[in-house]
C-alpha cells in the first residue's frame, strides 16, 4: 500500500491539514494527463516538529531527518533535551551547539546515521538528450532533477530512475564511501531507449571535509565535559581535528561508537588516552573485504591510548586491520577488564588467542572471522582458538563464526560445551554437524538459547532425546537450526512434534530452516 492518493488525502484531513506540504516536483501524469501533486516529506516533518516542540517543552529526545534550519529553533524550546538522533549530520551545519549549550543543560548524547554523500544519475533518452539528477546517498528521498520540468515531464517511467538510484545506493549502503565512490552503475533499457548511469558527484569530497569541521565545531560549542555518548553510524570522516575537539568531553564521555572509519580517522585514536571515563568503545572500519588499514605509528598510539582507559568494559572492533593486535594488547598486561568483546575481521594472529584466555573477566564474546584471502590453514590454528575460548569459564554468551575453508567441526563445539558451563546463549556455525554433539550440549544446565548456523545433519529422535535432558535452568529454551541439510529430512509433522515437546518440557520454541547452497 502506497502513501498517496486517497490514503494521503485522508491522513492530512481535519486537524492534520495544516501540516500538508507539496513538492515543486510533481508525480507522473495521472489518468487525465495531468501531473499529480507530490508530498514534500521534509517540509511535512519540519511543520509537525515545529508544532510539537512549541507545545511540548518536556521533550527529552529529538529524532529523525531534521533540517538544519529547524534544529536550533526546536532546541531553544526544550530545556529538558538530553539526546539527538539525526538521520543526517547536515543538521548540525547552522550552529545548533551554541543554542544547546545555553538552553539544554541536560544534553548529553548525539547519534548520527550518515553524512551527505552525493551521486549523479545520468539518464540518456533516445540516445541523445541527457538528464542529470542528484541524490543524497543511501535511502534518500526523491531524486532532484537539474531541469526545470523535472524528470516527470520527459521520462516515460519517472519512478524507474528514482527506484534504480535508490536501489543501487541502498545495496551499497554498507560499503564505505571511498569504495562506493569508485563504483558506477550502467544499464540500458531498450524498451524505452533509456540509458541509466549512476556515478559519484565530484563535489562529494568537499561535503565530507565540511562534515569533519562541522562536527568538531559542535563538540567545542557544547558545555565542556557534558557529552556522555557519541554514535556516528556510517561514513565517520573524522580526523585529528574532530577527535581533538571531542577531547573537550574526555572526562564525561562514557560511550563512543564510530563507523566507516578510514585510515585517517584511525590515526586520530591516540587521543583516546585522555578519555578516562570511557566504558563502551565500538569502532568499525570499512567492510570485511576491504578492512581499514592502520600504520605502525597509529597502531602504537591507539594501543597506548586504549591501555590507559581502565574503565573500559565493552569493546567492539570490526573490519580494522590489526584490530586483533589491539585487542591482544588489552587482554594481557593492561589494567583493562572487559566484560563484553566483539571482533569481526581478518584472521587473527596467534597472539590473539594466546592472550584471549588470560582475560577471565569476559562474559559475552562474539567473534566473526573472515578468511577472505583463503590462507587460514597457513596462518591460523582453529584448535588453539577454541581451546583459548574454552578457558573463559565465566562466559554466558558466545557467538562464534569462522568463514573459511577450515570451518568449525563437531569436536570444536563439543570442547566448548564441555568447558563453558555457564553459557546461556550459544551460536555457532560450522560444517556437517551431526547428533554426536547433543550429549555435550545437554550438560549446559543454564543454556537458554542454542543457534546452529552450521550445516547440520540432525535427526528427530536425537533432538527429542536432547530435549528430555533439559532441566529447570533451561526454562524458555530456544533451539534454532538454520542450515539443516535437505538429505536429513525433518518433516513438518516432526517439526511440530519437536515444538510441542519442547514447549511442554521447558516452555521452549523450535525453528528449522533447510540449507540452500549459494552455488
């Protein structure tokens, strides 16, 4: 169901009619040959936000695609404002920090989804005319045409271009900007004689440079030592300038989450040595296939800085080369005592699992190891990693995934189950896992959730035997089998029978999905 026509008209009737705003760009022609009106979503949000903030001074959070022209005005009305969740960092471009510093004494948290990333969509019509369109990044609103008539006036299927652009950018939303900037989209539609190309706008880098300065100005403009939480989810183009400005809150910041970090941003992590209050740190580079690189000097500075953060309790490092070495430095010889660890990235060096077992304070561990170069058998001892994890006897949650030519086997899962008696949530992948592991899993008296992302060869009888061994400590047990091999059929009737027995025994639930080979 689409939000237009009668539905749109009904929604903006009565008291809500004052919030209706139209776009200058119409939809395609209607059945009578006339272009229909298009809702201008950003202006509607601005109008509603204006009314809400004017009449609700007790609001503590603003969230959404907020215009920079609105943010300062709204904040000035909200003395209890504590946090901002911004779809786009561009909202910070008009000095909202000065207003927040004066009018919002309780402000302490900022979250930003993305910064502007512009792309051009070039559409060739009838192999001659060319139309250029700009769109502002993943999941953007309707594309904007640089022509006076707009796309609807000359394009047979105007939604096609918008959908193509949005689909392309959404598909690549998790790819870092420097990678997306090197990509293009090119497809020809003979039925309409239309040639569609998507390529980066040359001005995009200037926007990123502005974002860095803009964020630094925001940190400096706030009351010193007032920010407690910062999250930048994607494309965090943060340099030493930004991180130095953030240091104005080094004694108050307890949670720092930065995504899309490039090599320049990683070199700025040395300033973390000043963040004495930091409890949660989440750092994400680019992708598993293009991890962000950290040179020797940056690595040494980052390690030295993190080892001083004695309050650090929760750390996540994803897609950063040498990220495993950073973690190893915290596992051994530092005063840091982590309870929660998440690592996603290239195959770790042996020092990682040799020191991991020394960090007995760990309670929750998630490891996603990607052998993208297919060199794991030469550089990585899977048995050593499993043995090291098995010595973390205080673990309650373990997610373990090895994406390689040398995956987890039955013996590894059994070793973990025999040693980690306090586990409450266990999720593993692997290859050709059979019923031999059930007796060891059944001894986990506190286990509440067991997820197999591995390819499995389980049988109904042995699953039922396992369920009968569950006790009161396994109450509300969840059993999820995500890749059962089709040759080892568990029929729908058997699935229902297992579900019924599990529900009756411990109030549990059962889910089974068959493995589908991507090839």
